[in-house]
C-alpha cells in the first residue's frame, strides 16, 4: 500500500477543525470498503462558515497582492512536496490510476502557481470621456465571499481551479467538496493552513449537499457561487441564487463529439481518442462521448481501436501500479453505464469489445467497451456516458457530422481530426462548444480558458480570464473642473 496523506475527518470553520455527532461514510470505489468518515454538517454550520468568511473578507481584500501571492506560492510548494501522498489519496477515494492522480496533483498545483502570478496583475483602466471636465478610472475589487462547490471526478484540481483565483483576487471561500471525495479537499485546506492563510479565509464544509447549497445560495453575504458538476444541479443553484442576484461560474456537463474525417491521420486520432476517452475511466466532463467516423475510414479505424481497448489494464490503482482504468465512482455510475450500453444494443448497436460489469472485482468496475453502429436514436447519444465506453457513429458528409455534433443541449468540449486547413477553420467555427481540440484529444491546460456554452455553463476557469470571475469593476468618475 502506498503512503497516503492522513485522512482528515473534520471540517474547517474559522481556523477550527470541527467534528459532528452525525457522520457520512467515505468508501474506496475499487473495493467498496469504508476508508473514513466526515462530519455531516448542515445549514447551521454553513452559516458559521459564512460568518467566518465575511469577517475575514475586509482584511483579506486589503492585503497587498504580493502577500496573497506569497501565501499562494507557499501553498503551491507544499502541494508539490506532498505530491505522492496526495496522489495516493486521490486514487484511494476516487479510484483513478496513480499516474493520473499524480498528473492531477501537478495540474492542481499549476492553478495555484498561475494565480499566485496573476494576483499582482489586477489592473484597472483610464478611460476618455466625451465631457472635457471629467475623467474616468476603473478599479477591480474582489467580489466578496465565494461559495465553491466541487465534484468527485477531480477531487483536487477542481478545488484549486476555484480557490486559487478567489484567494488571488482577495475573496474568502466556503468550500463544499463532494462527499464522495472529501479527503483531498481537506488535505488541501490543511496545507493552506500550514502555508499561513489567515483563519476564516478558507472554510470547508462537509455534509448533505442540498441544504448546504441552499444556504450558500440564499445568504446575501455570499456574492458568488462557483460550481462544477452536473447541469441539473447547476440549474438548481442558478434558480436559488436569483433572489440575491449572485455572480455565477458554472462548469457543467458535456457530451463531446469526436469527429474523425476521411483525411485524418488515423493513428493520431486513435491516440487522441484513447487519451480523451479513458482518462478517469471515462468520467471527465470533456471525455469523448460521441465518436463520429467518416464511412470511408470507419472499418479501418475500428480495426485499430479494438486491440488498443482490449489492451487496457483494468484494476485497483493502489494494488496494481500498472492500472490504466480504475472503477467507476459508485453503484449509480455503474448502473448508468450498463443501462446506456444495454439500450444501445437493444436498439441495434453491436458490442465489439467489453460490454459488461466486471463482477470479478469487488469495486464498481466496467470493462473498457466499444459499441459500433450507434445512432442518434439511442439514449447514449444524448446522455453523458461517464464510463469507459466508446460509442461509434458513421457519417458521410461534413455538414452531417457538424449537425450531429451540435444536436445536443450542451457544448463543453468537441474534438476533430483532419489535415485540411480550410476544413479545420470551417469545422472549428461551426461546432457549438466552448473548447475545440483540433488533432488532439486533450484541451485542458492552466493557461487555456476552460468552460462551456449552452447548457454546459457560464464563465471561464484557469487562464488570464479565470481571476476576472472573482473581480468586479468599479467606475470612478471625477469632475476636475
Ligand atoms: P453533481 O451531482 O452535480 O455534484 C457536483 C457537486 O455538487 C458535489 O459536490 C455534490 O455534492 C454537489 N451537489 C449536489 N446537489 C447539490 C445541491 N442541490 N446543492 C449544492 N450542491 C449540490 O455532479 P457529479 O456527479 O458529482 O459530477 C459529475 C458532473 O460534473 C458531470 O456532469 C460532469 O460533466 C460535470 N463536470 C463538469 C466539469 C466542467 O468543468 N464543466 C468538470 C468536472 C465535472 P455530493 O457529491 O456531496 O452530493
């Protein structure tokens, strides 16, 4: 067993680590074994955390940016110093492979470093007016207390992608991590404490999501909600934030098309698809969901894909270092994948690899799967799969591929492979998605804006735009006459 960062079974309010009479169990999805407990907190403790964040806000907002940057640098260094243990913790509570978990810790730290750098680059403007007697300046100020709600599929990176820009901007945070993967969040909070963040700046609440979420939405002191998760919950948070007119950043679900044109380099397309599809066992919001292949290259692509998928090593990351595909997060995730595959088969698709629950494992494992002859009438076309299943569709014309790709209510990531420059511009401009991978299966990087359109959400994370989500522009109008 790898060395693992101590599981912290407490929440953090105003610098105090607190327990509760009632607990929630946390399990390892690779074995279904209980790995610890977390306090089951509710509205009362959420209000205490908002009180703490509100009290800490004025002083934190006025801290010279270089001091906030220095704290972020210290946090960054501590995250990397504990990289191996934090990665093992991710694998334990989420199930992803150790190499992916280490990659996530590096990605997670990269946001802290990036926003440490950005903290000192928040500048306003001087603006010319039509009236000669007036001058206008803008300053940027932190929005206030932020409620951050994060999912289980990136237990570490989703926390730093929200909290680092918030802290850099001068905001304080009440974080509600997923109850399925809370220990990575609590470990990050412990390291932030060690780095020297003042009490009340970073608060972490664990417990039943809905009452905590509602309290964050309804409290007027919380000026922003930053959420990553499903479209359904994002819409719910948006509706409940209406009365207090909050700022919102919503990173929601996707249904990424992955188009392979007849002029694509098929080996590159295969490498890109394997990277995009099987990361985190297919449980990322930017995973290739609908693989559209031109009819001329369909058969040869399937022939290359089958051995690549059959060669994937499935297992428990902490027991087997060479694991590439881990379990799904829980029984509901496993049931959903099974339901989508069965529906497709019942409606005429064929399974040419995998296609089953792996009962030989004690955790929530599904075999890496390929479905061919999938059509838009099947449920798998409209729903996010969130599992290790490649669904292959056939098309004849470019326009048909674009229409199929855009035939969904969401628009997060899309990918396509082509070697024709004119087509590359045409297709990139036509796809209704916030991020487009062109001849690559990976679009995320700290310096590239991350975010979707349509029902995939609002706002951008990471990049030079990420910090703007936590700042408001104030206009200063000065009569000099
Ligand atoms: P989810 O059910 O929406 O949960 C996300 C988070 O919201 C969890 O912390 C959950 O807490 C909490 N939550 C659930 N109901 C809530 C409520 N009524 N009020 C406040 N918080 C609530 O999504 P998930 O299944 O964990 O995550 C997978 C989804 O996230 C997928 O759709 C995926 O595409 C999306 N995602 C999007 C991005 C992106 O950047 N666009 C990135 C990653 C994932 P509990 O877990 O404790 O219930």
